[in-house]
């Protein structure tokens, strides 16, 4: 079995962060979300992965390399534009050959990995196997309709009137039968080749499509709210570890990680929290579920339930919550006179200012 990892999306919902960075490389608990998927693929016993890349190909390739750090052999598959999930299967035809494969969306996060799913697929041998989860608003997802035995009988992409509340999670398993289905597709109303249409073609062709409804945790980390929630979830599992410098006037409470080269002085840190290598926390409060990436500084400030990316600086700010602070960002107080907010914001930024 091989893996097909999709890492070519534009990340429009995470702008402006993704104007300068691949959405799959935005870190969760100081590790790119893509890395969690690659580790899950390796842990499922898969050793060959094709990564579909687009405009951010150079950044993805620099971060992942040849895949050996993950125990994988990686092949990069260029895609000229995001043209749908089934289009990724189409351009990967030569790499995939006639092997079974798992297709994994590189910005998805699944607790517990996929090894159980892969074992079931190998044991039961359907032509396709999908993962489903119940959602409050199915109209934003691909939606599956099941019969009484749990077998998939129909799929729709972002339907106006969903036939169920079961949404497709970003992991799919296929035999080579899917290639014929993909080859016969026409673009949808979104001008994309939809994987839901390919799976529907398998069903109509008499092929067996099975599903697993997951009760565990899954998130598409395509927006800030979900990124923060996944960050919270991952931090829940960290163990306290202090490899950096913490002075006697500081207080670490609970599960706090201070990486080598980081320093905490005159501060109170309430875990779970990660302070990345080379970062400085001084005269500040860092509250639960906060990840501070490497080479950042938090000085005379308060921050909680947030993600701070590499090289950012927060200095003299009263309190920050529920925020995603980008790379090399500077956050400082405005001058007292005149009393006004001074903002330099990139395209698609979102700011909430308390009165």
C-alpha cells in the first residue's frame, strides 16, 4: 500500500498566514500539522508516499525532504492548480500504479492515527473505504448516505439538502478500481474533479464501498478556530519538561515544556504550554493551551489559548486570547497620546479590538 498526501491547497481560510506559508506547515504544538499526518501514515505500516504540491512546493519539499526523518520514501507530484481531490488521484496515476493506497489530506488532524482503518481495509478488501463523522452543518462537506447495514449507497458534495449528518473525513482508502472511475469524471459545478463523484461512480458500478464512523477527534485545520482547537487537544497530552532556563522568580504550573535555549524570567506559566527553543518569556503571564514557537519573545504581556509562530514579538500588551500570531509579527502597545489604534495589516486579516 502507498499513501497519497495532498499538500497543494491555497489555504484561503487561513490568510494572511498562508500568503507566505503553506497551510499544511502551520504548527500545532510547535509541529507542522502535515507532520502528524506523515507520522500516522508511517505508523500504519506504509513506507511510500506521494505528496501532491502546488505553489508552495519549495517550502513543503524543504520541510519534508526525502521523507527519511519520518521513515518514508517521498515522491513529489506537482499540480498546476487545485482542481479537486480526484484530480490529485489522476496526476498520481503513474506513482500509484496498481497498488492500494490511502489518500490523506495534509491539513487534516485525526486523533489515534489510521492504522486501525488500514488493517480493516486490508482484511475486508472493499474497493473503497471512507471515514465519516457526524457534523452539525453537513452542507459544508461531502455527505454520505448509508443503508441499514452501514454500507455507503450515495455521496454528495456540499449539498443544499443533505440526506444525513455524516461528513467525509479527509482520509480515503482505494484499490486500483478508483482509477477507472476518476478517468471518467467531468468537472463539477465548482469546476473540480470531485472524489465524491468518483466514489459514487464506484457504487453505481457495483463496487463495494465501506465506511467507518469515527467517534474520536477529527479536524480540518483550515481556519483559525480549528487550528486553536487542535492545538489545545495536542497540548493536553504533553508532559512537563524543562530544558531551558527558568529563574527562581518564575512559576511553572502544570504541564509546561520549556525547550532548550528558551528562557523564562519573572513570569507565571500555567500549562499546558510549550515555549520553543530560543524564545524569551519575561515579566509575563502565559496561560493554558498556548504554543510559542522558536525565537519568539513575550515581554511584559499576557497571552492565553493562542499560537505564536516563529520569530514573533509581543511586548507590553495587556492581554491576548484566542489568537494566531504570524511569523516575525510585532505586537506592541500604541502611544498614549493620541489614544488610537495603529494597525499595519495584510490582505484578508481579521482584527477584534476591545473598546
